[in-house]
């Protein structure tokens, strides 16, 4: 369970960082034909809380792993 939480947390963190600081999200949405969603999703009010949530999940998974050892 802890490894799965850590993998999800790290994967989500990496994806959120790539979408926040690189033009990855517009490229993906354009490739999928969802360019109309750029104004809603490609916004710091959405991406930064998602990044914070995944960072908290990663920290929680690391804390649980350290606590079990």
C-alpha cells in the first residue's frame, strides 16, 4: 500500500510540475483536440493546488514508510 501511495504521489507531482512549468499541457490538450479546455485547466488556480495535493500525498507516503521501519 505504501509503495503504491508513493508511486502515485511522485507520478502526480512530476506530472503537475511538468504541466506548471513547461508547455506540456497545451501540447497534450491540442493533440487530443481539447484546446477549448486550455483557459480552464491551464491556470495556476487549478494546477498549483493539484501540485500541493500530490506533494502532501508523497510526504504522507514517505512518513508512513519511515514510521513502519
